[in-house]
């Protein structure tokens, strides 16, 4: 696909790419001069903790945990569960 820049060095992307006005796009210039446009979603700073490798690994591990889920409804059940967790491997 051949596109041209305008007088202000802008380009127009075809609608078939699915990029909408206001979408965030990361622009990478490779060593050989090629340009790559990568659509991205911004993550608010207060949610960045969830995107660390450690958090992703913990989430993946929790989803693979074979133990059944437990619904806790009373403070006594919380205390009993906390005792079990203290002795967990």
C-alpha cells in the first residue's frame, strides 16, 4: 500500500485498518529505516502493578491451582482459613 505525507508530514491510514481517531499508536523506526505502527492501549499508572511479570505469573499460577474455591461468609471461617494458609506449602 502506497501512501504519501502531506505538507505537515502527516499520513492518512485507510479505514480498513480499524484505527479510529484518538487511538494510541506506538511508532518504531527500525535500524534499516522501516517504520512500524503498533496500536496500543494505554494503562493508567495506578493499574501498572497488574502488568508486571511477577503479577502475571501469580495470576497464571492461581488459575492453574487445582484446589477448589472456598466461599467465606463469617469471621470464624476467615480465621479457620487463615490457619490453613499459615500451614500451606
